[in-house]
C-alpha cells in the first residue's frame, strides 16, 4: 500500500509541469492561404539621352599683326571708244590690318550727244573715285587686300551713278593684279582696275 502511494505521488509530479505548460501556450492555428504575388508590369521605358554632339574644331588663330607699313596702289585704265586712253592712279600707305580710305572728285567736260539734253544745262559734270582699303598679311606672306571702290568715269554718260566694286584678292608684295574689267554701257569704254600691295621695309 505504501509503495502504491509513492507511485501515485511521482506520477502527479511528472504530470503537473506538462499540464501547466499546456495551459500557458495558445494553440497554433493554421494560417489562411496568402495570395500569390502579382507579376510586375514594366512601366514606359524612359527615352535614352541623345549622344553628346562632338565638339567643333576650334578655328585656327589668326597670325599676329605685323608691325610693317603697306602701300596699296589702285590703277584705273580707260580705253576704247572715241576718247583717248586714260590712266589714273591712287596710292595710300597703311599698316597690317589697319583701314585706309581714298577720296577723289572733280569735274569733266560733258560729251553728250547732240542735241544737248535740256535737263543738264551745265556743260561740265562731276566725276569721282572712292575707295576703302584694308590689307592683311597672311601666314604664307601673301597680302589679302580688301577693297570697296566706287568710280564714276569722266567719259560715262551716267548721271551721278558710278560703278561699285568689291574685291578681296591675295597679292604678292609688289606685283600688280588685274581684279576687274568692265565696259561702260553708255560710252563703250572699257574700265580696268589693277591693285598692287607692297610691304615697305
């Protein structure tokens, strides 16, 4: 009997912790099925940036200005028609890349056909030559000579309207170059323009 009582006490001691453990914990419930993740939909693709433009090559630097004087000669030759040939020269001295100007004007006898036009009773008429000049000495030693010239021939029948010329030739120092040749429509005179640029040393 005593042995049976001791066995019951041991069994009670072993069962009590298991019962207490069971009362202190919540039973684990199965979790509901979680939804499957939705597939990712790619958004609009951002445009790729345009490739950067290649840098433009730098313009070559101008040669340094040379400290020398340059003489520019303009020669105007008129020939043909019934009048005698005429040769006129205008000269100016300037320096490298410095502008210069020539202005010349006067009067000439009218050579109008008969009868005399009553609109122009004055027997003489104006004549002129205007020129704006600017020389540049290039790296190869040639002289680029910019010239804007207006000329009214004394034999032209155009009343107050001259011929305008613009030229920009490359010249060798001291060598003349014929840059223009034209014919006056009122007198059939040929007008020739020559230009010379000379470096003075």
